[in-house]
């Protein structure tokens, strides 16, 4: 490639000089670039000319006219463009290897060439490691380099080959690295599948080292739960191969998209994790703590349960304030106790926890509905909760005529999501949410008696304690469906 440069003309080595300004000497040079030509800041002008020509070509490519193209033409164009990117990645890897061989002063204060590549070239740690490793393994992967140049494999394949070559050659028990068998698989398999091929090769070369790496992964397991605003929770962690497979095996069946399910996969996986944890609480399978099985604990006033305007939010242990509708959903299927406070917020009385609904009613409900009643849902009865079509806090009875079995996700849709679930002679019917601005106010009309809660004859707790004194709000605590037995006390 030709480059143009201006040099100062000098006089003869053994002759006199006149001291006059020398006219520039224009020189045309044709060079072929290789990494040996780079010497830090004092790079050759020809090398800079190559990069300048490449930049100009990329600029012209980016400002080209754009328009609609047939799909077949787009596919061909994208394949060629990806191949060019891979070839440039290979050139970048060669330079990264040359940088790794430079003196530490050339790293400009970074602790390693990988760190220099990561920060100065604005890339990820993985990309920096791949670049340095590919360049370092050039002598062991000559055929693989040719295969990439020919478009037979991608840079992702080459990075895996380089990492595998490094792992095998650095092992104390393995023999020399054989490029041909793995390259043949790289030509046939995707990068994801080829990763497994490389793992098998590493295991065959050194089983002991492979086991050691997996043990290190187990020791590196971590899960960070970081509270966020509004009682939310950030999760960040790391699981080893087996731990990750165990979690995915448990989540994937719960995260499948249902009928008219428009949630993104990330949302479905998050919902599946919550459902899995909730089912563990509901099934009473977790070890007891302080004499009780783990359970969610909610404290709320009677007005909050009734959904009256002006009522305070409920209080969720480990979560903070929650909406009244969330309190009612958790209270649909829970153990409930009345706690009386005086005007100084001192506890006057704690009633015994009662199941809502009673265990016998729940067994009958599951036997009747045999699973979630939401149309199209396939959750079995053991993964459902009891839902009051008319909430017991608003005067609804806790009997089979007013109860349906519903899974955790659809239970949320009925309460917080605003969907309506209606029983008809032909089965259950769901209606979409009504906009918030069109919903009637929650405050009872003037002259309308408040809904009967504790004193109703058909209530779930016929032997409930007497009504609280005037002016005293009785908070109510709710827990998951089967977190405690019907006679176990509730800790507030």
C-alpha cells in the first residue's frame, strides 16, 4: 500500500552545509504491514498510512446511501461484513500479543497488557483476554489462522482454540496440543457447541486440573442481595456449572410462555424464581426457625384490608410498605391474627392465628378445581393459592362458592394487575383491567354500612375475639398458604 510523507533534506555526510532552509523531499513508499514494524510512539509513517487508508475506507462505507434491500442481499452482505470484522480482530490480536511482549513502561501504568487493552481500547475483560491469547498462540494455530482468513471459522472459534491450546500446553500431565482434530470440529459446529468440544479436549488432556477448576467454581459461589428503593431487591451472584444447571432446571418449566403471554424471557425467569421460592414457603418444606416455619409476615390496618381511601400501606417484613391490593392478595390464603394497639402503639392483645381458608376447605378446593382455574394455565393444584372472588375483608364468605384455586402469577394479575375473574355456568371468564381513572372510589358511600369483617356469622373465624375498642385499629398479619399450621401462633 502506498503512503506519502514529507522529509527534511539533509546535506552530505562529509560535506559542508549552507545553513539555508532545505526544501521538503516527497517520497512515495510501498509497504506490507506486519507487527514487527511497531515500536511504540515512534511508529513508521508507512504503518500510519495503512491505518489512515483503513479509516478512510470505513468512513466511506459508513456514509454510503442506505435503502431497503432484499433479505437475500442483506444476508450475504452481513456474512461478508462479519468476516471482515473477524479478520480485523485477528490483526488486533497480533498487535495485542506484540504489546504484551513490550517492556512494562509501554503499558502506561497499567498492571498488565490485558488491562491496557481493556481500558485504552475500550473493550471488555473477556475481549482483551481473547485478543492477547489469540496473538500469543499464533505459532500453535497456523491452520486455524488460515481457516479464519478463508472464512471457514469465526474469531469466536479461534479464541476458544487459543484458550484450549494454552490450557493443554501449560498442563503438567498432558501431551502436545493437536490443532487438527479441534479445527475440524470448529468448521462444523457453532461457537456455543464448539465450547463443549474444547472442554472435552481439556478434560481428556488433564482430568485432575479440570476437576480442580470445577472445585474452584464451587468455592466461588456467591449471591448478593442488595436492597433498593421501595423495598425492591437487586440480585448479583455467581454459580458454578452444576449450581447453574440446577437453578435453570428448576426455573425453565416455570418460565415457559403461556397463552397470550407477552412477558420477555428475563421477566418470566424472574417471576419463576419468585414462584419457586413462594412454593417452597407454601409447601412447608423449609426448616423451622425459632419454632416456626419461614413465612411472609404482613401487618396492616383494617381500613387497608378494606381498601378505603386514606388508609396507610401495609408493612411487609423484609420488604417495607406494600400496597393495599398486595395486602389483600396475601390475605386471600393466609394465617391471620388480630393484634390490638392502644393510642401509644403498645400491643393490648394478640389473637390466635386462623387459617383463611380452613385446611379442610382448602383440600376441598384443590380437589374441585384440580389446578389453576385461569383459562389456559396448567399449574397443578399443589402450585395454587386460594382466591376469594369477593375478599373476606370486604364481606366475602370463605366457602367453596366464593373461592377458586389460582396460581401465584395469575393471582397477582387479579389483584395488582386489575384483571377480573368471573365464574359463569360455562366456566371461568377473565376480563381485562379497567383503567384506574375509570374505577369507582374505594371509600364507602355516605350512609352505607362498612363491610362486615370479624363479626360476620359466615366468617372464617367463628370464635374470633371481640371487636376492638373505638379508635383502635387492629392490624392484621398474613402469611403464605401453608407456611404454618392452623393453630400455630403468629409472631408480629
